[in-house]
């Protein structure tokens, strides 16, 4: 049976180049050595098959090269796109994303956030389910946190926030302008997180516009969103429009309407809120609010790689895409 080849160490590279292990270490990191020395060391390392031990490197530098990405629910297709794009953006900056799914559960979110801290990620990027949870402030004392969407209570970290006031206003003014007065708003947020900014703005804007709005909690998954939408559309006072705080939920409304023999938009208008690419391919194409995923990812990844704990805030302005799923 052939013997397994021993892993090359930094000492082997030092012996091959006639340098000290400290000089080799500096050269491999591009520090305090000439370019010629760095080329010579890297060539020797490649020939020997040397790879830096990530654990040893983390212990020496205090950084692991990984960024935790905690998603509220990966059943949301937009958050799936966020995770893919964030992983690619971080890889382009020589970082790796460790992606975890809170599955829509605030308690699970808190547990996973602590686990990512204990795994020594360099920073944590989160699209929070419960931005007002008390755990965030304590967590921020031990690692940089970047919040996407809503600010975290008591945390002075990086923020890439959605201008939900404008987003909600664009959506409700669009529906009100078409004559809709009885509107159902489907949200993934639970009764345990009632003070999310977007939902607060719904109440304010509904009162300003004279709308009868009903907030209903819905899961992101297609089957669950469909069941929720069926119940809403079968109600004695069926809404003339349904505004969904995720395009994934809006897909469930389409399925429910088809199941009940209703036409979109003749019998019920439907709106989304995050402009997933699939939404333009639906029949009819979905009216939705676009937050510019690529811009969000660039800003959030940049804040995470910087790893600073001071307050940095970016606010994303929405754009309304009016398509064929809404009508008078």
C-alpha cells in the first residue's frame, strides 16, 4: 500500500529557498520582502505543494477569511439570490461565505448568530427576522455585524437599509391610484415581530390614503403561501388587491387565484416587493418594487470585508416596476 505523502510545511519551503521561516511567511503574504524574493518563495511553495494551514493562519492573524451570512429564510427566492451573489462577491475579495438559514424562526436566528460568532467568522451579514431582538447588541461587542434591510436595535455597525417608507408608499399609492380600497398585505413577519418598519409604514400610509388594509402573515414557501392566499381570497370580503412583502409570496397568490378560478388582474391585482428575475416572466408579469440586489451585495460585502465596528449606513432607494398584474 503506497504511503501517503506528507504535507509540505513552511519549514520545507524555507529549506528549499535558504530563507528563514519568518521570511518565507512574510514573502507568502507579500510583506516586508522584495518582489523577487516573493516570486522565488511562491515558486518553491508551488513546487513542493505547500498550502498555508488555515487554522494556523487564523491563529496568527486573528482572521479566518470567512464571513457569516445569516438569511432569514432561504425559502424566499430573493434571499437565495442574495446568498449566491454575496458568496460570489466575497470570493472575488478572497473571502468565503458561511451561509446559514434561520428558516423564518427568530429563536433559531439568535442561536445561529451565536454559532457563527463561536466559529470565529470575521464578520456577520444578516437580513434579520427580528431586528429588535436584544441579542444583537451583545453580539456586536465581539464581531462586526452588517445588517441588510432593517437596522438592528442597539448596534452601531454597518447597515444597508431599505427605504421601506418610500417602498410602501410607492406600492400603496399605485394601488390606490387604480381605485383599490380593500387591500390584503401578506408579510413573512410573525406576530412575535410586529414592529418591523415596513409593516408600520403600511398602517401609516393606509390611514393617509383612506385604505382598508388587512395584514396577514404568510410563509415564503410556495405551498404555504398558496394556502394562505386561498384563505384570503375566499374571505367574505375578498380584497381587490394583494400586496406581498416578497415576490415569493406573490407567486403563491398567483397559484391560489388559478386554483379558485380567479383572473389576475381582472379579479384581483397582485404586487410583489423585491423584483426577483422570475417575476418578469410570469403571465401576467408581476408589478413589484426593485431594491437593486447587485448594489446591496456590493455595499454589504464591502462593509463586511472592512470589518469595522463603527457606524456606517447606506440607504437603498426603491424603484417601482409597473407590469400587467395590477389594473383598475
